[in-house]
């Protein structure tokens, strides 16, 4: 799974490039890899026309800032008038211009010095798009440094929070578990950066939270000490905007990749439901946690009736379609529960709520599935499932599954296409 595909880019990109061959190449790369529409302007006038006539706001501009009818400042002014950020792609490296444009809010300054430049830009655009859903915490007792870092990270589209010391950081993290990246200074009053990293790493692993330490100290062992305590990266102050962005994006990309791998490892490839391993890993803690007052934990076992006959009569492709259909219904009707395919035609659910309401929803699911016409493209047929349900305020998952499986067996013996339960009122 490509992490970039988890949040597809739904807004177009504006490409400003006066060389037709380069523009065609750039459009192909950006549209293919960023997965979005790319509109092209060869001049400032054409760019102004596209911006004024756009029915949908552009997400970002990729611009050669030296055009036949305008220089860099005019291009950037036009984009800023329309609230549009820009990535500059240029064949000429001008250190003074680069510094000026970055100070004015340019997202990045990229040289056309190799054939992969637009692949880099495409990856950057996807990263910026995903940044809109990323929360970051900056920890530094120096308000000026903190403010500068916050402004730079905000330019990248990140949701940035700031605190002045380690204790405040821990309190913020407790309130906001969505934080995925922490940037912390070394020297702070009270809890310093080392102590903060140590405590954060005790609470959350490297696959869930990235930490970047920074310090103005020239001590050569600082980076090693930060890393050994659990930080992912280290910066020496003063650092540049571009270095900070590169380090931040590298760490967020790492988290995205780990999340994608975790998702692949926990999902059933046929139905998209969770798999057996994930169901047991997550379900054990949930089933033993006391249910809220007036509610119960319900463990449900479902099994498609006469599934072997479906495969024998209609083929395995039709059987797979039946399982996908049931998986889709479970996803849609029980998004508030833990739903998994345990294997073959067997499914399991762990639900928490008022038992009578949950039983009504399960019965509605049974009727909906039984009414579906299966076998698209071939001989039509219908399927049903049988179910076993057991309720509890708090109990080991394995015990509840064993009891639910017994109720399932009884439902099969009683004629199938029914749900039998115990301990659910």
C-alpha cells in the first residue's frame, strides 16, 4: 500500500512553465504520480486567467518564476493574491533570490538539475496534501524560536501546537493523542528535553510518534544522547527552513509507511475487514474492559450458510463476491464495532451498546443480506448466514468466542438463516 494513496489529492495543481517540452513532461509526471488534474500556463497572463476563472481552488502552484512576461516577484505576488502557495522549479540557482523567496513564504526552491526533479515535486505535493491532517507539537521555552518554527511548519500545512516546557508538553499530549510529531529543545526549565523524550517514548513507540530534538549547544554528544533516549532525529540551532522541512517530512513519511504496513498486516485482503490476528489483538482488551452502565459487550460469530455449495455450483469467484458483499455490509452497518473475517466464510464481531438495539441491528443485517441477489454476470442466487451471540459486562474474549461459536452451531442445527444468543436479555 502506498501511503500517498490513503488521502487522494482532490484539488488541481497549477503548473506555470514557459517551455512547452518541459511543461508536457511535468504535467505527465505530476498527474500520474500526484493523481490530480494539472492545469498549465506558459505566461503570467495565462496564469492570471486560469486563477480568475477556476471553478475549483488550486491546491498549489508549481512555477518557473522567470517568465517571458514577468519576473519572480510578480509571479509570487499573483499567487499570493489568490492565497496560493508555490513551489519554485528553476534551471538557474540564484542564492539571493532563493533566500528572498523563501522569506516571502515560498514552500520550496527546486533546481531542474536532473530527470527526477518532478518526481520529487510530485512527492512533495502529496506530502503537503497529507500534512493537512497531521498534528505537530513544538516545545521550546524561547518564544522567538518557538514562533519561528511554528510559522515554518504552518507553511507546510501542518496543524501546529506549541508549549514552553516538558510538563506542558506531556499535558498537551495527554489531551491530544492525534499528535504524531514532537519537536523539542534540550534546555528548558523544569522538565528538559531529555526527560521529555524519555517519558514520551515510554508512553508511545517509534511507530506511533516521531520526535526531533534540537539545541544550540555545541556539545558533540547531544545528538547521540537524544537518539539513545528515543528521539528519531536531531537538529543543531540555528537550522534553516529547508533543513527543518526535510527532516520533518522525512519523519512523517516514515510514520505513514509504518502505518500503511500496519494496515496491510491487520486487514483481510478479500473483504477489507480486519483479520483474525488484529481481532484478537484489539478485542482482548475491549472485551475485558467493563461495559458502560446499561450496555454490554456482544461477541458475534457469523457463518455463511452452505458456502461450499456456493463455490461448487457457482464457482469460487462467485463465492468470493458473496464474502466481499457481507464484508461491505458489516463495514457499513457496524462501523462502530470491531468486525473481522476469521477465515473462510466465518466472521466475528465485537460490539458494545444496549443489547436490544444491537440485536435489532444484527437481525436487520441478516434480513438485508438474505434479500440480496448474488451471482452478478451468472446464474442469480441468494445466500444467508447463521449467527451466534453472547453478551457480557466483562469477560475474556476467548471465552466469549467459544460460547458464541456454540450458539452458532445451535443456529445451524435449528435450520440456518437465524441468529441465536445467550446472556443478552
